[in-house]
C-alpha cells in the first residue's frame, strides 16, 4: 500500500530532491490556459460570499477585478486550488512550500534573468505613464514570450471574514502573459480592456510586465447579432426621451457589447493583443491548402493573428486559434449554424459605425473606418475524438 506522504524525503541527496522538485513545476514547451472570473468593481455593492477569492485591486477605482474561476456548479467551491483546471495551479504551491521548492521555481522561470526588464518597465511607468510605456510587440515573442509574471491571491479559509488579502491565506501563482491564454469568465459584466491591461497585476508595466497577448471569452449561443444592433440603436438614441427609445438590452449584454466594440475600436493596444471567442459547438476542418493558399494565409504577410496556436488546459481541453480572415476554411458548425459569425460581423460593423460617428466620418461618402477583428477559437476535448 502506498503511503500518503514520504517522510524520508529530507534524507535524500540534495541533487535527487532538486530533480524531484524540478519535475513538479510546469513543463516547458506547452502554452497554458489560465481561468479567471471577472467582476465589475462597485465599492457599495460587494460581491456575494461565494465569489470572494480575488486578486487584490491595485487602485480604488479599478472597474474590473479578477478572481478564482467561477464554480462549475452550485456545489463546487470558488477556489484558487480545489478543482482549478488552470495551468497556474500546477506549481503555485511551490512558491511557499519550502526553500528548495522556491528555488525550483526560480530555476524553471529564470526569475533573475528578467529582473532588469521588470525594473525598467516599472521605472518607465513612474516617469511616463501607461501610454509611453513599452508594450511587448508580438514579433518579439521568441525573446519575451517566456517572461513570467507572479501574482498574489487571497486564498483565505472560510472562517476568515476579512478581505485584506494578507496573512496565512496568501498564495502566489505564475503565468506567461505573452505566451499563454488568459480565459476570462465574466460574472454579469463586460470588460474595460484598456483599464484591465493597465492595472492587472500580471500584465501591466506598472508591475514590470509588457501586456497580455491572448484573452478568451466563452461565446454564449444566446448572444445574437440582433442584440448588438439593439445596443447600437440604444447608444445612438441615448439622449432621447425614454418613450422614444427601443427596448433596452440588459445591463450585462450592454456591458458586453460595449466592451467588445471598445476593444475592436481601440488602436492603442488591440494591435498587440487579441480577444478570442470560444464556441464549443465549432469543430476543426481537415483543411489542406495548396502552395498559393498556404503562402497567402501563413506567408510573410500573414501576421501573428494567422498562426495556428494550441493552448492546453489541465482538464484535457485544447484550444485552437483560427487564422484571421480565413476562419471558415479551418472550422465549421456541424449543423451549418451562423451564430458566432453573425455576432462577430455585427460587432465589427457597429464598432466601425461608432468610430465613424466619433471621427465625424460620413460612411455613405467615405466608407466606414477600418477596425480590429475578434478572433475565433475552437475547443476540443478527449471526449470529442471520434465524433
């Protein structure tokens, strides 16, 4: 019978102990998936108790905060560790287990080699602010993709009712923000992307980092193009009397549409980051391209958003990016649905109209301005094989 603990571990030679610790950390060469819940931050409207495991706010007025993944069901805990399928949960406990485990984390992530960059980023933020800070370019991934970001969370016991985020409940996790997938699970809110990227502890130059590359949201089939156009009508008619307006979308849907369209319109950071929508009904095609199409999609003019990337979750799920502008060549619905295509198309059209209105452009004469695109991602699991 196997013993639950190995009490003689400390008697092993140091080299053997180091090898064991090194095998316990996250392996190299695989893009991870990190799940976080996302909340709006209202000081006078506290979150329900079951959603109280969060990363501490960095500023009082931060519009979004993130926390442990949303529970799978009402019986599951809201926890940074229990049932957490994130890559950061693989080795998070090693930062505080003992001196040897912490040394293994330093070896894995080469923390000391990034110290000068961290310091330069923080200094640039203090001197120049967010706009003039260095946001790491996608073309520099080979150099900076493995830059780690360590962040602390509140992993309190249930009998603690304070929200200090300090003390015995403190725990630390590590992500590679320019390499991994940040999977956000909104709880009745949208995303203020610009504020998020400036203030979040594992992405902002304020804390020594250079942005985040890949952000994913789960596409809800109830999201429709009609709601996006309803949002546009409501936005356009927002100063009219209430009895003249169309029926308003729900606050959650309004925030969602506003967050997505703001990201699509925002030229400051959307060039260096991508939001991916994941529709679990989509399936990859067995696509074979000829030489001409291969060059067109993946050639030197293809860009980083046309790479075929795979991100691996710890629950066996695999997330595949679809090349920008060629998504339909690489994935499809088995039933021929158009839900996600129509939703994204509506968001892009509405974003272009909102941008034209802000710039004073007559779209009927000059055409709508160019905006960014949301990406599409396919999720597959072992259970999907053979379907």
